[in-house]
C-alpha cells in the first residue's frame, strides 16, 4: 500500500513539474540559440568542442585505491577545474607519496574541522570527488596543482587513516527514478536560471562558456554538478548535493539553491546600480558646476573661494568692536589670506585664526539683572539652608548693584563633596541672567588648556576661556572652574601658574591667549571656582580669590533638602506620582542618620534613589497603587545601617576630639594606655602625619612636666611605657588641632580617672600650655551636633568664629573657651582635689619612708 502511494505521489510530482516548466521543443531550440550567443558563435556540436569534451571524459579504468586530500572550505564537484594550493609543511609527505606512486588521480573530500591536516576518519564526509591532477609545482611555502573533477566516489575501506591518507573507494552510479521528461524539465529550468543570471554578472558567461566547451547542455548530471559548484551556498548544502545519487532529487536541490542565488545576485546588482547611478549623478553635477563657475568667471559675476572667504571675514570684522591691536592683526591675516595658495597649509591656519577671531564676542555684553529679591528667591528655591552663604552672595551682588555691574571678582566656593557648590554657581548665573559655562580643571596638566596652543602646532586650538566666550557669545558670562584644588602639573607646563593671569582682576583685562595672540578683556566675566580643600591650591592663586566656605549639613537641613528637592525629583525621574508614593519624616531622618551621615547630600540622594527603585519594582511586579515608607521598612529595603549611634567613651585615658577633613567635620576618640612599668617610653599609632606627631610629643612633654601641678602621680611617666592611639588607623590624619585632646588623654591616664562629663574639644597646645586657635570651627561644631555632643571646649581666640555661626547651630550647645590648658584641666577634672593616683603615690611614699625609718632604728 505504501509503495503504490509513493509511486502515485511521484507521478503527480512529475506532472506538476512538467506543467510548471511548460516544456516544448521551441523552448529547447531557444535555449540552444541562447547558449550559442553566449559562446559568441562557438557551436556546442562543433569539432573543436567535441575534442575538448572527449579530452575531458574520464578514462574507462579508474583507480580503486587513491590518496585523499581533505578540504575544509567547500566540496569539489565533478566537472570543476580549479587550481589548488597546499601548505608544503602540512602536505609535503602526502605529495611525495603521490609522486612516488606516479598517481594521476587523487580524491578531494570535504571535512568539517578547522585542523583538516589532522583530521580523523570520522571527520571525513562519506562522498568525495575523484580529480585528475596536472602541472604540479613546488614553491618555498606551498604546492600548486591543477585539479579537474572526474567522478563521485564513496569511501569503502580505509588503508591509511593518517596522512598520507589512503582509502579503497567505489563509484556509485546515478539513479534515474523519474521520467525523462522530468529530468529534461529540471535541466531546462536550470538553463533558464542561467539566462536570468547572465545579465546580472558577466562572470557567469565565462563559467558557462567553459562548461559548454567540455560538456553538452543535455547531460543532466554534469549540468547539475556544474550549477551547484557555481553557487555560493554553504558547505553543508553543497555536500548534501554531492551525496545525492538520485538525479531528479539532485537537480531539484540544485534548482532551489540556484533560485536563491538569483535573488542574492539581483539584490547585489540593484545595490551596485544605485551606487553607480549616484556616482554618475555626482560626477555630472560636479562637471556642470565647474562649467557654470567658468562661465560666471568669464562674465565677472562670481568670485573664487579665496575672494569669498576674504569678503566674509571683512563683513564680520566691520560688525565687531575690535580693539586696535586685534584690527591690525586681522588686516595682516587678511592680506596673507589673499596672497596664499588656498591649497597650502598656511592658508588653512590663517583662515582658522580669522574664524576664531570673528566669532569672539568683541564688545558684546549681556545686561545684568541686579534685583536682589529675585536673586534671593532663586537661591532659596534651589538650596535649603546655607543662609550664611546666600547672604554672602547677596552682599556680593549688592555691591555690583551699587556700581552698576558685577565684575572684577573671583569667588572660590570651598566645602566637602555633595554640599552644592556647582549648583550654587549655576544659581548665581541664573540670578544675574548671565550665560553659564562650566569646565573641570581637576587633573589638568597642560597649560595650553588654559592659554591655548601656539599656532606652530598642528591642530592648535585656543584655551578653554576663549572657547567659553565663543560658546556663550558674550564677554561677561559666568565661568565655573570645578575642582581647582586638584589641578596638576607636568613637563607640559603648570596650569595653576597659567591661571594666575586669568584670575587676577588687575591682569585679565588684557588676557593674551597663545593661539589668538591678541589681548582680550576677561575682566567683565565672573569666575567661580570650587574646591574641597584649600591646602593644595598654590598661595599666589588662592590670594586672588574670595573664599566662601560651604560647610556640611546637619540632620535638620538634610531632612528639608530631602523633602523639598531630592525626593520629588527622584520620583519624577522614575515616573512615580508624588501623591501616591510618600515617605515619612522619621524615615528620612533614619536614612540620614543610619545610611548617609556624610557632610554632603550626594550619598543621601543615592540611598533615596535606591528606595525609589525598590518601589518601582514593587509597583510593576505586585501591582501596588499607593504606598508610604515607614522607618520599620528601611532595613528590609536598604540593608543594615552603616552608622550606629555613637556612645561617649568615658574610660580612663579616652577623650573625644574634633577634627576637620576635606569631607567635612569629624570626631576622633583619642586613646592613651599604659603598657607596662619596666621602662619609660612613648609610642604613637593611627597613621599620624608629621604635624600631629609633633603635637603628641608636645602634649607628652607638657603633661610630664606638669603632673604635680595637676595633682597626678609625679613619677608616672618616669617608669611607664605609654601608647597613644587615634582610631580608624586606616585613614591618614594630620594637623595640630588635637593637641589639647591628646594632653587631656595623657592627664587622664596619669590621674587614673576619666573626664568628669561627656564633652569634645579642639585646640592646638603650645609647650608652655597655651591653647592656640584652629580652623574649621563650623565643620567641627556640626560634627559634634551630628553625634549628639552638647558640651565643647574651643580656643579663646576662636570665640569670634563661633559667634559668627547661625543661631540654629549654636542652639543646645554648652561651649567653653580656653586660653591655657589650666582651663581645660579645670573643665575636665577636679584638679583642686588630689587624684586617686596621687593619693596612691603619697600613701606608697609614706609607707616606704616609714619602712626606711623602722630599718634605721633597728640598725642603731
């Protein structure tokens, strides 16, 4: 039943193919005429072609044992004739064996492996092609020979499974299952496909000429193999065709590949035609323009590019209020432009210079808006807190309002990261209605970035300030120099020194850029610099700036910033409704105190952004519509808090100090301990800098000499090895402000009692006990309030700095001012009464004296 069904299907398939092809004798005759036209008059049945065909026929006796050459690119087909290159180092042994046996035939067989010279029998395909080799040539690195495909073969038995590969083969015959009409139909369809391909690619006509010289177009097996070898199909499909012995199936597969080849070739042909058409149009347009230019030139109604450049620059110069020096220099460059060849490099240099000169805002200013109420509104809208900074900026603007313009000032905003230095600079520009230009000088090592390259360099450009003026199109913008404390220096120059001219109101009215080589007035521009610390800014440069300090924020200020600015902006960026997503004030306060205790608000913004992302995921996956974040949810969303509530350590020898860092104020718990009493000694640890080590030495010397004065054990340091440590040993620390703190810790150790009340202190100690002033009072006060310390000891000379602080910072604080260390000792210990250590010392001494007296009486 199955066999009859398959035969019926086969018959039906043959009828469909015959109907689709519509085979008739007229088409066959037309195909032969087409083939003759391709051959330019050489007839297929001519005597010459018959001879060539006879020569190409394989001999009747074909070898049963052959050497095999594996190929990895694509299978080789019968009827193909191609040169083959063999790597001499890999195939020299095989080639020598072929020559020794005087073999005229070898087998080419496809292997699907990269290292085909090391292929194993299982890597070889089942079917290959017997080829006749001729004209072998041995070169230095390769072996060349011509291979002519003769017949399919099938590996029957391996004789040598390693190079030189050798096997016993047989030659399977083609299988004719279909009718003769079907075979002819497939042959005609393949030849019709050739007809479509020939106009698209001339190379196919040469291939067809070669084929018809050797075979007849009526030989279906050769026609199918030839057509398959002509396609660019992948190796697997070609090998499948090589292994198909049923002729009708083989021709059907070849026809499918050939149809795909036609589509690809048509696409390539269309692309090539469009490209050539565009090129032709461009060439035609170019020739027409050249003709038009020559005609207009003869009639005197046009100018060349050189004249157009000169006229354009002259028109621009007339519209600008150039200085006399710039005007003279521009005239010289215009004369040079007229005399130079437009193709010369100097012409482009002169033209580039004139482009920059005529694009600078000579005499163009924007009008300042000096409405102080509007300025305060802009500053309040963009920043919570920082009242003293805002007042200082308003004072600066008020001076400008009195004289009619804001100029001649260089502001330097100094503060920890994340306190809003850059945004305040932008707010100043908005308040004045000026253009704003910002660039960072952090890491800048080339002074040409400031003053430009000289025009002798290839690719020379003006410096950043000239570029800023060109972009802003006004000579009085607000120019911000970010990270000026991180400016570098190298063999290419010192940018910090190059800034001296720019940031000096007495000099920048005649700023000279190396590229422009003419003076430009920068005195109308407002320069704002930002820095984290002033220590690394060179003194002469710092002297030219008006410093405004931005200290860190306390918790209350951060809460307002988060509620009014950070949280709404993060919700807007995430596409969440602020009415549906809320956070409680206690939750914000917990985020600040537990996860973002830094001086700035940058890390606070990161933590709040993390909360918003968690909520966005919850809204999308769980379908929530409204939520409110409470304190008890924070640990689940943000993890365990990074910071915990600091507890006052009132042990003997432990005192809390206040320090200033580039990241804001911080507290230091300084610890002193006695290691043993075998010998006198003093050890420091905690990555202390030179100045801090000297402060520790001064504190040790002062306390050692004043033990009796402060009612401590007078012989304590004579026989004690003392270790002084400043925790967080991984962080480098330096500065003199911990002098009184270290002295207090040593005195606590010598008195053998802790300080009487939890407090923090700062101040430099002299060798005579004077308490000297220190810096960073605001940051240190904020650090103390941040961890809940309410009692402070500051140097007397810093009283004025403390009084200038805002009232909200001074509230709830009990501050003492000390001139001498006596004041510090009085506040930390009951020095009027004897200490426990002194009492112990006196008791031991009295007992020793009594013992000596008893021994003396016994002796007498």
